[in-house]
C-alpha cells in the first residue's frame, strides 16, 4: 500500500471514528435529556379546575374534603356506621370528591347521550382535561391528529356499572378522540399509577417512540366500595382527612382527581416555541419484591427508588430542595416513608438547607391514581410562586419518626422558596403503590432560555379568570458547585437571575418593554377568532376571553389574535371580531357576549364541507386609489401588484400604478380600466394565497375572466398582460358611442326585441340583464320596459361592450390571441361565456368572450350545483356580490363575500372578509396572515365545555326482577344459544320436531338483537337545523 493510500485510509478511519463517537454521545445525551413540562391541567376536590386553582387552595391552606357525594345514587345513610369493623359499612363519610364528576360535554366530543351515560366518568374527565392540557400548552388539539403523540394514564377503579369502564379504553379513548397515533397505555400500579405513567412516557419520548406525550392519572370512585373495603381493614381516618407525618395520623382519607402533564423533550420544546413550566430531570420505578408483605410499605425499596431517580438525573441528594411525599397519613406507612427519605435525602446536606417535606394529600385526600400527578402540579406551581406551602394537620410531627436522624423538616408552615445562588430549584415527588410498585420523579425549574413564562401566575384559568401573560424570560439560570449544578440542558451556567421581562415582552427584553416596541409589520385592524361546538359554547367562550382580557391591558391585541388563531381549534360555530385597538376589540367582544349585532363581528356555522369560488369583477368597479392601502400594509399584495404593473407597462403609454392611484380620468378609459382591474385582482388573489386561502373554482365577469384564467394557470403573466392590454387598447380605439342599459327583465323577455344594432351584454340574474349597442336601439328597448314599470339604469361607459359595436376590433384582437400559448386550467374555471367549465382554450374563446354576453346567472348556478357555498369577490367593489344571491336556484346556505367595498377602509374590509370566510368554513392558514407582524403566543382561557349530567345508577340487587331479568329467562336463552332442542322441548312442553325450524331463526334474531344493542351503545346522532336566510346584498 502506497503512503498516499495509507494516509487516505487513516483520514477516512479517523473521520468515521469521530462520527461514531458523536453518534454515541448523541444517543447517551438523548437517553438522559430532560423533558419539558409544557402544560398541566387538572380537576381536584374543592372546586379545583386548573393548576391555578390548585395553587390557590394549597397556598391558602384549605381543606378540600367534604361529605359523600349526593349525586351518585349511594345509600348515604345505609352504608355509614361510626363503629369500625361493621361488615358492609364505612365508618367515615368524608373524603376528597369531584362532585361534578357526573357532568360531561358529550356533544363536544361527538358522543351520543346513551354512550356518554354508559362511559366511565373517568374517561369523560380524561377527555376534557386532555383538551385543556393541549390548549394550555398553546397547541391546537386538532393539529395533533395523525401525529406520534403518546397517551400514558394511570387508572385504578373500574366500578362504574357498565363495561365501558375497561381500563385499556381510558387511554385509547383519548387517543381515538384526538386522533393521536403514539403509544396509548393505561397503567395500574395502584397509588403510584400516574408517576409510573410519567416514567414510561419519559422513556417513550427519549427513545423517539413519540414526539409529545400526555401523562397523568384519574381517580373517581363510582361506588362506595373503596370506603367499605378499607373500613373493614381499619385503614381510613374517621374524619376522612390525611394527616401526613403527623402525630395525629389515624389513617388515610380517600380522594379523587384527574391530572395531565404535557411532556416534550426539552430541545424540541425550545425548537417549537412551547412554554416550559418545569423539566423532568429524572425518574425511576421499582418494586418491593419479596418483602414483609404484599401490601406493606418497604422502606429499603423506597430508598432505592429515590437513589435510582437521582442517578437517572445525574444529581446528588443535596441538589434537591423539597419532596412532595406519598404521605397518606397512615400510622404504618408514614414512618416507613419518612425514614427512607431521611436515609436518601437527609444525610450530608449543606448547613441551613434541610429537605423540606410536604404532602398534597393533607389538602385533598389520597387521590390514588391521580395523586402523583397532582403532587407534580403542586410543586411546579410552588416553583412559579417561589413558596413551599404548608402541610395541613401536621402541627406536631409524628413521634414514630426519628427526625434527628437526618436533615429533613416537615412543612408545618409555608416557606419562601426563591431562586438562590443561581442554582435551579428542584423537587422530588414520590408515589408508592399498594402492590409494592414505587415511583420517584425529580423535577427542576426551567433553564433561563427555555421560554418559560416569567410571571408566576401566567397560567390561563379554565373559568376565564386566570393569569395569562405573554412569554417572557424563563426562571433563574442554574449554577453551583455540586454534581447537579448544571442547567437542565446539561450546560454549565453561573449567571444570576436577570431582570424579569414585562408581560408580553420579548425574551431578554428590558423591564417595561411592551409588545409593540418590537419590530414587525403593523396591520391597523386585528381579527380575534372564537369558536365553539354550539352557539352557547361560542358565547361563553367569548365571555371567558372578555373576562380574561379586560383586566390585562398590557396584552398586545396582535398576540391575542395570533394565539386565538393558531393555538385553538376551529370548531363549527364561529365568530370573528375585527377592530382597531384593544378597546374597540373589547367593545366588539362585549356585543358578541350580549348577542348584539355589530358591524365588526362575523358569526356563522362552518359546514363540514365548504367549497369556495373566487369571482373576479368586471368593468365599472374601478376607482382611483384602489389597492393603495393594501399595498402599503401587505407585502404580498405589494409584490404582486408591482409585478403585474411591470408586465403591463410594456404595453401601455403610461405607468399603470400612477394612473390607478392618481388619474381618475385616465382610469375610466377602458385602455387603462381593464389592465388596472387585472392588476388589482391578481394582487388580491396573491394576497389571499399568502393567507392560505385557495379557491375550489374561479370565474370572472368580462375582463375579470382574464384574471381568472391567469391565476388558474391558463395564461402566463406575460401573455395575460399582452392579452389584457390589447383588449383594452383595441376597444378604446373604436369610435366612442353606443349605450349600455341595465334592465329589470329576464333574458327571454329581452331577446325578441334585439336586432342587428343591439345585443345582450350580460345576464346578471333571473330578472336582471344589460342591453348594449347603438343608442337609439338600446333606448328603445329600455323605454319599452320602463313603460311597464320596470327599472332601467343607463351605465356610465365609453363604449357599448359585448355588443355588435365591438365587431370591428375582433380580427385584430384574434391575431394577438393566436400568438399566445394556453394551458389547461390548474383550478377549475367556469367561463361566463357559456356558464360551463372551460375546456381546452383557444384564441376563439377570447374573441367570443368580447362579443358574447356575460352569463353570470348561468355561471353562478353551475357553481351552486357543483357545491360552492361561499363566493369570494375579488375586485375593488362589491359589484357581483350585489346580484349574486338573486342568481341562486336553491335555498341552500350560500354566501357572497366581497373582499373590498367602494368608500370603505381597504384593510378593514379585507380582514373582515377573511374573517367572514373563516366563519363560513373556508380554510385560512392564519400563520400566513400574521407573518411579519412579530406576533407571540400568549396564554388564553381554555374551552368552555357545556356540561350535562350523565350518570348510570348501579343496579339494586334487592330490587324485584322483571321476567326478562329472571333466571328462567337466562336459562332459556342459553339453551337457544346451545341449540339444545331436547331441553327446550321439555321446558316448553312441545314436540322437539316443532322446534327444528324455529330454533335457528330464534338464535339468529337473538344474535342480531345483541349486535344492534352493542352498536347503539356507541352511536351518536347528528341533528340538522335550518338557518335563517342570509340577508340580500344592497345594489351596487
């Protein structure tokens, strides 16, 4: 081997080795990458409907336990006996309950009332709170359909009286309803279920199995069996309260709840611009194994799981400030857990930095499968509020714990928890299952550059009274001298916390900076989008937004608009509020809440399938200055208009933009009118395209058809410019004269009166035509109809278009048309020459298009028959919108929307038309609208669910049975299913031969009946309601 070859080999080998090392390091880093808690949602006792509510409860030291629920058909008197040990009795009648667990918005999730009633209420809670978690993460839930988003949920109880309480369906139901295609796993490790679910969600995220994960737990006791069962063991506190680590501990108190964490790898959360409330630094799950009893707590196993979580996080015990303990309040379990914590966390801590110990169960009871996720939510909120709340009922710590054995202190009073020494605050959270499965999770405040909200109370309240602010700085940076003194991303940091940004300020902005201090295109008017699954939900959503925004004038209306448009699902019932400035927007929003009509608000119901047609306006709609305001505000319009003007200027004596914006006399000359309309309409099309609005069909009135042909791809811009300019020039060169008159009459009425000197120029409606030609001939026709009391109106035109007077220019125009190239339409184009879709295009078509009448009536009806429900008029005025509704052949819900109107602010009209189109179900890519405006996502209220009661009472075994329920009935049908002819013959006292024919039919009927009942249990019904006809547009 030559030296050159050897050197080349060594270079390749070295490069490959470096690449291999890099990949190995990336794999190691990925396996230990911290996970961002992007959002949280929850329901817990005491009316807690959000993490903010939860914080208010624990910060105020409230006891959220209450008496047994009265809406679950429990025998409240019959099951209670204060004397422990009575069979079938509970010696407590208190716990932490979700008293509204019987309520659910079935319509929102398109679930039939029957299925909703038979669904386990735990599934119903999971659905609503999963939606809220995604919204609180500033993610449109509908945008996650078909994504690798995982669902990991802890669930223990299956005591609802229908088979739909199957645990596997809990996670599957969420994935099914939201269209999520990552893993969907239901975990039952008893009281450690939600933390075990979180642990496995972390593994799935780090392995790349899913890109986003919902992890949490739910607990609803549909029956009192848990109270009765644990009472028989003497494990419940008589007063239903958990006195965690207290000398007064006398048993646990059962509780309920549901909670979700929305998780994402930290690097992905940063890349996607998602909020980071905290990070999951490490976690571990283990088992007691062969210990001192299947259900007995095991101290060494608990210590091991803590040590494993610390190792997973790369931390030392001293790096953790506090532990949210399992802390159930039992005399056996609490001392064992305390000793394990003292052994794992209480040794070798820095002077003056004890491990602080608390338990949420002292406030809400033991929520079992939802306990761990509740503890994490509490600690995240504690970080954000820089306070460790006190643990209730623990004024005197348990005397069964040797507290002097380590530096661990019980939170008998609230303690400040500020960022210190640049070191990130960290908390451990423990949950231990009755079957011996233990879990411990370590969370950490987010690194300073994570994009976390700077304000501690920035979460949106589910009742519309939360504390939402725009993204600002993250929390304090991390530094220090221990093994854990690295930021969550693994980088060394030693910076002290920087100044807190003002609400709505950009990350790193100076205090007091506001949103509009930042650069970006300023659009004078702002659209706020709202939607709901019903009209009532829409109005309540508006009310929530109003309550949220009214006390927060610092929120930038553009940020609110961007967040509404991109982080909320667009549901059927829609409203769009358009105004300039926050106060005007709030006035419009107030009108919407009160059900009052307002010119700045569009409200509609979006059909499931919305087809859209763009209509391009013809001559007569032109006006001086058209497009100027759009040009100064929207770069997409400006670029398109300038490009088209450049192409047209090659064929014109004067610059087109100068004429359009400053010379009304020239603009009214058809040689400039037609190019000007073409330029404005093409620019409008490009503007809508930049906003993601695309037509299913296009059509154009007279010269508007050339704009339609160009945007549909029939003509290149250069060829279209040549054709439009030639059309206008050749028409203008004709001798002036002739007349055009609009007549209130149908085509069949006018046709017999036409001759060689007058023609039909347009059919704009069933009783609206335009006659064009020589003055005397046209006036004669108009006078004859005026004499009948019909309306007539002479049009202000320089020439008699679409009449015999156009014929002298046709051959010259044909030569231009024949010199151009034509392609098949890329967008279906309905030609108003025929009222039918345009096929192969030739020069003959454009010649006919000048001479023949414009068949607007036929074109609209063809588009109507093709399923178009929204017509968007692209032009400087609402010329076609005025006559469009009269052309419709049916009473279907069809709307005509002009993009611009003469005499009105162009930007406001364009944005309002866009909003109205959105409300009609037309797809709008809203990020495109906000492109360049430097808009930021901010927190908003979550969805206003419209709940109704759904609860299936448990069968009463003591109730008398109907014949259909009796044992004889069961035995009969079992015999039918087995085809037991002799047995049935004996039971019915008939000859066996008589059953040979009827038995197969009876068995078939039985099977079909059972299948029908099963299908009906999962079916929902759609109801169609007629809407009021849209009001007719005013005459142009």
